[in-house]
């Protein structure tokens, strides 16, 4: 049995899921790795993402963690299936399927926001239309958002960028946040749309609820860049004090 449930992302986006799961399952053991040194993932090639994914999974294997949630749409869309083949001893969950599970079967006009890498794979449009053949799905790449979030940009800068992406997108009834960073901008996004917003958090909670057994114990958070800075980002954005440990994935595997 896995000693913890692993969670991986390039940064603050994955913490939205980690924090939600930690709150919902206070006895469970979650280990979150924020690979901020390699952030953003959205501009990486498939080959680069495979190397990143292997290093993350090898890190978890060293800790006997075999159940891992890819809290990253880019990794989920680009390399998840390949990594499932390479790591048959692990159970790997992709956040895209979990997010699509929360899109209403009655949705008619769906707008998906995501990184360039995620959008290029068209996984969201494929899965949503499989679920709802009558849905019209538009996917747009929003590469400026993750750097704004990681840099803790102010609302003026965020809203200016969002307006550029969303000002011509009318008549949308469902907006899918196809990046786990984007729930951090949900308040800003709501000023530009009346659409129902779907993110990855509820689907991730349902995943953990569906597991036959949930490992219990200590939770840990790692970053690959600067633990003091990540702690400060978490404190300012989530209003929690979280201990963060530094890990060098290149040296740990």
C-alpha cells in the first residue's frame, strides 16, 4: 500500500488541490511537490516533460508513494499515458478527467482556458464532446496567466490580461479552468463572465473519496526552487502557514 498520496505540479496551482484535500481529509497523508524550478510547464516540449515526470515519479518511488495525482493539466495532457506505461507499479491519476467529470452534460457552449501545451493536445474538447455530443467547445491558450500567478501580480495587471483573453467570448455557459493555477484567479475571472466555472478541486476530492483506503499520517510540501519564497506565497495567497522543504530532483534520482 502507498505510504502517502503524491501530488505534483509546477507550483501554486497544485497547492490549491493539496490544500483542499488536506482540509477535506485531515487524517490523510499527502505529499505535494511544486517543481517551481521548471515552471512554467506550458512551454515545455513532450521530451522535456517526460524527463520532468520521470524525476517526479522516481522521487515518489523512493518514498514508497505509488498513488499519484497529476495536479497539472500540462503533464496530464502531454505525458500521462506514456508515464503510465513506464511506471506500471504506480497508479497515476490525471486532473483533466477529474475536471471534465464536473462539466454538466447540459452544457451547450464551453470555453476552456489552459496552457499552450494543454490546449495543443485538445484533450478537453475530446473528452467533453464524448460526454456531451451537443456541446460546442472552444479552447484558448492563456500562457500569460501562470507567470502572473507565480509572480503574485496585482489585480490591475491580472484583469488587463484576462480582458484581452475574454472580452470577445460571449454566450459561454460553462468555463473550464484547464490549469490548476487558475482557481487562484476565479474572483477576477468572474468579473468577465456569467458562465458556470468548473475547476479541478471537486473532482479531486471525489477521487480521494473513491479510494478503497486512504493512507494516514503526516503531510509534506516540497519545492524545487526556494522554500522561503514558496512559504511566503502560500501565506499571502492561502492565509496558511505551511512548512516547505527544498528538494533537488536532479540530485535525488
